[in-house]
C-alpha cells in the first residue's frame, strides 16, 4: 500500500460525498413532487408521458397496488426484451449480422436486465446487435434502476407519512426517476466519456493496422451512452465482454476514476435524500456514514491483499511489486482496481475494471462478502437504501429488546408484522445463494463449468449465485455460465433476489404508512448518532458473517492458508 494509492482512493471518495449531499436533496425534491432545477424544461414532457399512458399523477396507490404495478411493468419488460433478442437477426441496426440469441441465454439476459442485475453470459460485441444493445439493454439500464429508486421512496414515504393508506404512485415515481435523475446525469457523463476517448457511434467495426502492419478488425458502437448509465444506474452490463477493463470503455486512469464516482454517487445520494424526505437530515447522514465505513473497510482490505502480492511468486524469486497485477490493467494499477472491485460489489453494479477471479484469496473475499451482505454499502440505486433500512429496523428492534421497550424508528413502532416481513426479506438471500451453490457442487452439470479445482472452484460457484441473487452481475470469470443449468438457475436466483426481497419491503412501507407517528420521548433510542451507527455495523457483522462463514471458510479463507503453505490446485 502506498501513499499515492491511498490518495487516489481518498480523492474519489471525497468527490462522491461532496456531490452526494446536494444530489440527495435534488432527488428528494423530484420524487416528492416538489419544484426542482429541471422542472421548467421537463414538466411538459412529464405531463405528456402521463397523457399518453393514461396515468393520473394525483391518484396514489396502496402498497399492494404499487407492488402489482411494479410486477406488471417488470413482466412486460422481460417479455419485450426476450422477444427483441430472439428476433434480432431479422431486425434493423444489426451491422454485424448477428442471429437470434438462444432461448436459454435470452431468458437469462432478459431477467438479468429487468432486475438490474446485468449478468452477462455472453460477449456483447459478438452476440448483441446495436438495436438490442440500445433499445433493449440500455433502456432497461434506465428503467430497472428507476424502478429500484421508486421502491426505495415508497419505503421512505412509509416512514414520513402517518395514517396514510397510500405510498405513492409507481408510474409517477418511475417517470420522475428516469426523466429528472438518471437521464440528465447520464447525458453529462456520456459526453465527458466521449471527450475522454470512449466511442459513441452506430458503426459496427473499424479496421486498424498493427505495429507489424497486419490488419485487425475492432468492434465499436454506441459505447459511451451505455457506459454512463451502466455505472450511474448500478447496472454493470458492459458493451464489451471485458467490461470497464476494455480500453474502449475506460481508456485512462481519469475515465476510471470518473466511472467509480458515477457508480457510487447516486447510492450515497439516496441516503441523504431519505434524510430530507423524513425531515431529519441526521437520519440520512447516519446511514451514509455507516455505508461509508463498510465500504472503506472493504477497500482497504482488498487493497492490502492485492498490494502484498503473491507469496508463491516471491518464493521463486519473481518481483511482485507493485503487487498482484494478474488480471489488472496497468493504466489503473492496484489501488483503483481494489477500489473499483469493492465499489462495484458494494453497489450491486457488477461492472469490473479487473478480473476478480485473479485477485488474491482475501482480495477476492471482499467483493464476494459485499454481495453476500446484499450490496448495501452503499447499495444499488434505490435497492441499497431499502436494504439498509431493513437493517436499521432490525437494529432498532434489537436495541428495544436490550432495554425492554417497544422499538421505534422515526416515530413508527416496530411490531411483530414488520419484523416478520423484515426477516422474510433478509432470509431470501442465504436461501437462494446457499441452496443453489449446494446443488451445483453436487451435480455433474454444475461442476463441468468449473475452470478451477479446490476451494477456488467453490468460490467461483458461490460468487456466481451471490452475484445473481444480489442483482449484482459481476463474475469471478472462471465459471462457464452459458449452459442450460446456469442460465436457468442464475435466472431464478435473480428473480428471487429482486422480487422475493422487495415485496416484503413494500408491505413494510404500507404497514408503516398506515401507523400513527409516536412523539419522541426521553426513552426513545436515538437513531442518528454514533451509538446507532455502531449498532448497525454490529447487526451487519452478526447477521451476515455468521450466516456465510462456513461457506467462506471452505472457499477464500482456506484457499489463503493453503497458498501460504505452498499448496496449489
């Protein structure tokens, strides 16, 4: 670890926090229907959308109606994207002449992009047409992220309102999140990426001459526009198979730092937006600080592990400075590769600028554990906030048990119904990850996809199902996922991670919205100070580390000790 590397990490994180606070205020105003900076320009467009769709923006929905609207929208999105992939061979904007995508792969990809997972069992530049990339994948990068933001604010309204039968209007929230938040910022970031050298064209490929005077065909396309929303929407689906390690997606250290900033800024901003929505900035600040502590701890451990290098190479006289560079780009280095890895798995983004499969065992443990926690630090767009609020509910409940009084959070009593729903949601992840992983290591069809034996092979399978269930989308890259078994089971895991998790969250939103607000008293547990932040961190450690420790012990932890003993597979 070097001072320059730590400074690079600090610069990016400071830039994120500086931008997140004012952006959070803007997001809160937009989602709560208040006037904002872009209202004069975009309000007529917003009203036109409502007229075309037959939506009354003044008509709010109960939590159940809100949930049904979200599920119906997601189903239509899945079916349309599936059809687009299957028919792309006869559709326009296909300069490479790609045929239709196989059914199992189209199924997996459709679920992946509708759930904001963006897991890719294909190489984008050799599989998807420009029409599929733009009209299908890029559009869903916006809509799936906007859906997550909408659901987060439905829960925020549950805390902010009292004795209300409604939690908002899904169609209004979806429209505003896309039109006022994601689209304007994406345009700005895309233009900056173009200025930094990222291609943006409808051309299919170009021919380049190598230093040996040979000819090489390079795939290009509308890269910058997809790259911007890939990061800002915490999507992760890259135009190229190498994702942000590809020089056309991120050509320089500066573009790399911009992309890390882009994938972190909206998730942190939603924490501050929550504080403004409940009219207590301190609540959002406490959540943002807890998120930042978890993120920084992960970054430092990953950076330390990668900067230490591979002892097996050191033992045979190979110079391992500046650290473990296997699978990393020289133009990025170890520090920002570790920052990117911790950030992309801490935000359920899934984009990569280095191959996580090539990380040292403890370096790879960090992105894996980030996803096993549900990528809550700071989490996906919207998804991170409602995931963290569930932990806040559990933390306050634990505090209430300690002092022997009914727990309250933001003036709402937490009773048996809310705790049952919260535990139902948080148990979805281990149920999906551990059951599918266990089945895969027991079946030949699951083991046939492994490229590595021993504990690293187990880590690859565990990572895949953690990534899918968490709606992250990154991979260890040592697992062949484009098989009938993995396309199907990973698709089911994505559905569980998105919808089986969020339906209880929306039910909690409806339950809290209908409750009366209880005035704070002397005995009320404060939920904005260091004690609450510490309790949140304790709940994270107890809840997630204990659930997954046996699996982690058999994977990256034992791999680390075997490596120190000179054992390879």
